[in-house]
């Protein structure tokens, strides 16, 4: 490829040099010819004036000595009367020559000025330079053939061409070196373009100097960098779309499964009652309680799905205000204490420093704490304890719910906040869980520009943490869902 580029460049440069030589030859020849003719015209005019002084009237010009006078003048001499009649000529018989009154140089001479013209002689068929000088009653004309001028011009032309050719030799060497350098640069650029065409956007073109090629190299490298970032972004978006599609499919499967179990139970027990069990006091109330339990489970699942959908689609309205942390903790504890006492579990409160406030939506925080406390109560054995508290964490404030329950295996922690994910599926369904509580917690915390995480050890209990902003400025313009952190 580089060889072809070099060949094309060197051919192009030689073509330019050839055109330059032709133009130099043409213009130099014209300049030399014009200079010689102008010089010869002045010389002939001077000689004509000298003859005019010697022969002031046409009749005085000796016809017999015309040839000798012409040799002395260095050209053909012709004497013409003012009416155009040729009286004497050094080369031809004047009686056989035509009238000359319409010759351009003679028209000027008859008007009293020196006239000149170049044309082919009708008498001897040769190109001549004619110069006519006025005299009383006519004109004296001296003519010189242009062949002499052409010989001189040819000599000058040969010297100019040889000098130009010698002068162009360094130009040829420089052109060859320049063509080699340019071809290598173009070759590297074309090779780099080929890498980009193959999708290798990590390739880079060496950038040297600040000239045009260096600027081009930097521009191409910037373009490749932009393409690399664009491709990476597209790949990331493609991965995210695949992830979303998997989540959607899993969501549909999970929702179908979660709905099918209570619906099947409701349908089965309803058909049993219709078939005659309704009149049997031994079974009818038990079956109705099972039907009610599954109906409540469906209602909770539907409500959680609607809540999660509103949050994910950003249709959930939040009213962010400053709230005291201890008030939020106290309200949550009072709300969940009856359920805890029913399961013989104590809830302890570890108050935050007095007067500490966070910016939040109190209803959302109440739901976060309620979900975490509800999970803790379900997975804490009888006689256990749950602690709710808060502590400072930089510009945010961290709240936590700690239990003395069964704990969570380390391998389960990364997926704990996923929708419908359960560590113990059978026990969770038995306790009435929908599998959406922690997913709702994660999204509500994200709406506050906070993060959620969990620490847990099997048989030692678990602690769920989430952060809330300490000031309105920490809420941020765009509250993105944080990545779940497990320790």
C-alpha cells in the first residue's frame, strides 16, 4: 500500500515539475524573443534614421548602390515613395514589386513616425521584421529576416532548459524524499483506518509534532476514543437491557407463581365447601379461615406490587421535610410493638443524639422501618430481641434494625434485596411474606439518595442499615438506585 502511494505521489510530483519546465520554457522563450525583437527594432530604426539623413528624399537614393547600402545596414533596404511606389530595393527589381502604400509600417512612416511590423514577405516568402523611417516624400524601410532571431532565441532557450533541468535535480531529490515521507504517513493512517474498520477502537495512531499529520493523528485518536466510549456505552446498555429483560421474565414467572399458590388454595377450598363441606361444622370454619388467609396474602402481594411499581416508574409522590430521627424511630417501634409482643419478642430503641434531623418523607421511612421490623419479627425466635437505632455517617445519618434471629448465609446476601428472593422459601410463605418487602426498602431508600446494606451471621442474627440525607442538598437532583452492599 505504501509503495502504491509513493508511486502515485512521485508521478504526481514529476508531472508538476514537467509542467513547470514547460511553462518556464514557454515564457522564457517568449520573453527572449520579445526582447530580441524590441532590441532589433531599435537598431533598425537607428540605422533607418542614419540613411534618412544621408538620403533625405526618395529620388536621391542610388538604385544602383542599394545592395551595398543594405549590406552596410545589415538588412534589406527598400525606398518607397509616399504614394506607395517602390523606387529601390536591395533584393528585388522595384519595377516588379507591387504598390506598398497599405503596408502597416509604411502607413505609420507616411504619417511621420517610425513604423514596424512582422510578416512574411510576399516577394521572397520569408518572415521579416520591417522598420520604416519617414523621409521627405516617402520612407526608407529596413527589413531583417526572423531566422536570425529564431536562432538566437533557440540558443537562449537551450541554455534556460539546461539550467532549469540542473536546478530541478535537487527538487527531484527533495520531492522523492517528501513523497516517501508522505506515503509512509498516509500508509500508517490507512492501516489505522483499517483497524478502526475492523472494530479495534483501542488502537492508537502515533502522534508526532504539531503539523497537519500530527493534528490529523490526534483527531483520529480522539475519534477512536469517542467510538470506543460509544461502543462501551452501547455494550453496557445492551447488557442492562438483557438484565432488565431477565428481570422482567423472572418477575412474570415469580408473580405468576406467587399468585397461583393462594389462588389454587382459595379455589380448592371453595370447591370443597360448595361440594358439601359448608354444612360440616368440623371443617367449614377452618376452610374459611384458610381462604381468608390466602385472600389477605393476595391483597398484601397486590399492594406491594403496586407500591413497587409506583416507585420504579417514579409515580410515587414524596414530601421531603426535616424530621427528627428519634421521632421516626419511636413511631416505628410503637407501630410494630403489638406484633412483636404477640410473638413474645422485645423491641429496644437506641436513640440517636438529641435533636438530630434528617430530610425525608416520613411515610416512606415508616414503611422502610416497618418492613425491616416485620422481617426481623418473622425470623427472630420466641424470647428474642430487636434493636432499632441510628448513628451519624458523614453527611448522611444511618438507621439500623438489629435482630437476634437465625441469620443469613453469606452466599445469600448479594441477592437479598431482589424481588421475590427468599432465603427460606417455604418458611417465608408460611409466615405470609410476599418476597417484595426488601425490594421496596431498597427503592424507597434510593429515592432519598441513600444506600441499603446488611450484615449477618448464621445463628447470630442480622443487622439491616440504610442511610438518609442530613440536609436537603444531599437529596440530589437525580436519585438513582444504589447497588446493594453486603458485608
